[in-house]
């Protein structure tokens, strides 16, 4: 079973990587660039019986830093 | 206009970060972990008139390394 975890920085947390991307895009001549935020996309191949609670525990224990990051679980 | 870019490694490209995550999850006691792949999720706030061609150009020129990465554009 394929599962996707989207890990994004919480609102208010500075994102220097996103700022760098915004500047670089402007430097390349693209206009109208606003806020840019960079997150992670983790694709896991899990056994079919894996429960939602287990996946949530994986996120909280390892995949996301819940102090500064939000996560969203998407089961395929 | 909010736009999400999903950048993922192409099939066949080794993903040491994904391997490390798989090992760490097993170390934490989770069973049934198969392949794990880590990609990037880039959220851009763009001007409303930005064309699909422009967004595609941003991906090819800066956001993804098309030698080893695929990208998918999701307009909100």
C-alpha cells in the first residue's frame, strides 16, 4: 500500500530555502513571485494492514518535527 | 494563485535518505516497511496571470533537476 506524507513548515516559521528559491526565480526573470515554502514529500510502501494510528505514529516519532512542521497523510 | 510542485526522484535513482528513513522506522519497531522515497514539495504563491508554460519553465530551470527528478504541477 502506497502512502504519501506531506510535511510542511508551520505558518510563521521562517523558510530561508523558500526565500532563496523566490529570489532565484526573480533573478531568472520570472515576475509575480510571492511567498515560496519548501516542504517534504515522503512516499512509503507499507504492508496492507498498516493502521492509520501506526502511520500517524511514524509521522510524530520520525518523519515530521511537530514543533515546527505540519504533516498530512494521503493513502493511495 | 497557489501552486504546488511535487518533485520526486526518478525510478532507478538511489535514495539514501529514503533508505535511512526505512531503517529508522524499523528500528522504532514499525513492521512492514517497504521502499521509502523522499521528494520535495514546493508551494509557490504566484500572480494570477502566470501561464502553465511559465510554471513549467520554473521547474525545468530551477526547481527540479530533470536528469534525476520528475516534477508534477498542481494548481490550486
